[in-house]
């Protein structure tokens, strides 16, 4: 009750009531003084009734003009402070309170717009943070792979040189033994051929190790990547491994040239095509596409090699570029193809990564920097 009386409305009501009461007593005194024959109680009754009616009318006017608008403003401010940006006050009067309500609505609208801008900015910032985090994770993975390749490359060079000489001796002396072996000893001859086959397989692994470890000088030149892909396809189409494989080729003629060693890049293409053929069991479709792309103002050529095989399980995607890691059956691969390809692409300042996982086939993306000043 005291709180209501201390408000502006309470003070106005008390003021009006007091003034009406004083004025009533004053007029009653004057009226009785000038008309002594009139009964004082009659004057007080009619005077009190008149004062009460006038007071009620003034209070109603005060309520609709002052009290109610002020209550609406107070309630609106409370809701706005609690985050209700849709809160608006509808007062049609043109007086100071109406102007105050208009200012409140303008302020609420500006606060709403500011809040929306802040929410959009926060969302875009979160998206950017997630994007940069993903880039950092990819960079860390590539750094780890590069460190693995460097350490394994040094080890591989030493092992390869140590194994190459005895393997050459095994193959040579096995051939000499076959020549000296009587033809009727067919079983011994077959056993020697097995020795030769296995020794030659070891030699191939050693050659792969040497190719992986040694830093050969690249003979780089301006290369039309589309033409290099077409030449690679013409090499494999007539091989028995690719007779039942369809090629879906989509090469963008607008791709710029790259500065690269064509022999090394062609080796990467062959590795990917052979892996696709093995994964599809020599029956399926290989999609090859080229397209120009741009990142941070730098132009690149993006190449896509996708097959319809079973894909690569997600739990091993982080290891596919490791040397000697392979999903092929024993004797089918050395596990050096993708690691050598990774090293070649990195040496050319590019990237190679797996885009899709199991169920949708393997989808490798190669990105090479375009030659500056080349045709766009």
C-alpha cells in the first residue's frame, strides 16, 4: 500500500483528493455564511457527493492518461530486459507519453537488429573456427605422414642397398642351376623357378624402396594435365586388367597448365588406376575428372579418381599413405604405391587425399598448383 502511495499516480490522487476536500470545505463555509437558513448537514451531504463524483472522474482521467500508459511502459521495459525483443508498446496519444512509447519501440527494434547481427556473427565465427580447426587437424595429419615418410625413407635406403646384392646373386645362381639341372628333374626345376619368382618379387620390393627413398632430380616442364591423363588411359586400356573396366572421363578444357615432371605424375595416375582395378576385381567403372579451382587467391588444378569398388574402411583411412600398408591379399601388393604417390605430389607442392569412405568406392583427390602466367 505504501509503495502505491509513493508512486506518481498515488501522489497525484492524494493531491487531487486533498485539493477537492479543501475546496469543498471552503465553498461549504462560504455558502453557509451567506445563507444561514440552509441546513449545514444538507450542504455537507450534497457538497460531499459532488466532491466524490468529481474525484472519481478525475481519477479515471488520470488512470487512462497517466497511470495505464506508465504501467505499459514499465511492463515493456521489464520484458525487454528479460530478452523479449518482440515487445512493443502501442500508445496512440501524441503527448509526451506517446513520444516516450515511440522511443521505446525504436529502441526495441534496434536492440532486436543488433541481437540478430550478433547471433549471425557468432554463428559465422563458430563456423570459421570449425573450418580452421579441421584445416589444422589435416595439416597435423599431413605433417605426421611426412615425418613417417622421411624416417622410413632413410631406413628403406639402407635396407634396400643391403638386400639388392644378395637377391641378385640368388636369382643369378638359380638360373645357372636350372641350366645345369637334368630335364627329367622337373620337380627340382619347378622349385628353382619358385625361388626365382620369390627373389624377383623381393627385388621389386627393393626397387620400390629405392624409388621411395632416393631423391631423384625431377625434370619439370609445363604440362597439359588433361593430355597426360589421356596418354595414361591409352596405356592401360589395352591391358587385360582393364578390359572389363569402363572409364567415365570428364576433363575440363579450361584447366591451366602445371609445372611438373610428367613421368612422376603419370606414375601417380598409374598407381591409382591399378589400385582401383584391384579393388573392383577388374570389373567396374572408374571416374576421372579435372577442374580448375582457386583457394586464397591461388589457382590449382583438382583431379578426381573415383571407382565403384567397396571403398576404404574409415578406421584405416589415416594409414593408407604409410609405406608397406596395404589392404590387398598377401603377394598382391607391396604397400608402396600410395606412399610413393604421396611423396611425388608433395614434392610438386600439391595435395592428395581420400574424399570418401566405405560403401561408396574410393575417391582420391589430387590438387596441383597451376603454373603462374599459364593459360586460364
